[in-house]
């Protein structure tokens, strides 16, 4: 739903079992979030913001010549 006063799209989502929620289709499409993508959750001024991020995976072995658990490297791709 578009708030005419602020020109912001607002959607309602219900927190389900295990504290999961579904991002409404219109918002997912607007910011390009697809199944399997990573998002960053940011707490600011009493609100939670969801930021799409770009993630690449690199193992410690690639850095030190030995195989270990992979490390996730992310960078922000869109501002809040």
C-alpha cells in the first residue's frame, strides 16, 4: 500500500512460528530480493530495517593454504 503523505510503500507481514516472516511480493520485486538471497537486519531508532546485501563465499583455506569452514563476505548494495 502506498502512503500518499510520505510516498512510501507500506506492507503488513505476520511473524510466524520460529519468528519467520515473508517479505511481501511487491516489496521483494521492488528491491530485487529472490529466494536464497541474503539480507542484513538493522536496528535503528526502535525499528528494524531489512537491507539487501551482496554475499560472496571464501574459505579460510583459500587465504592460508588449508581447508577450513567458509567465511561469508558481504557488502551493502542499497542504502536504507
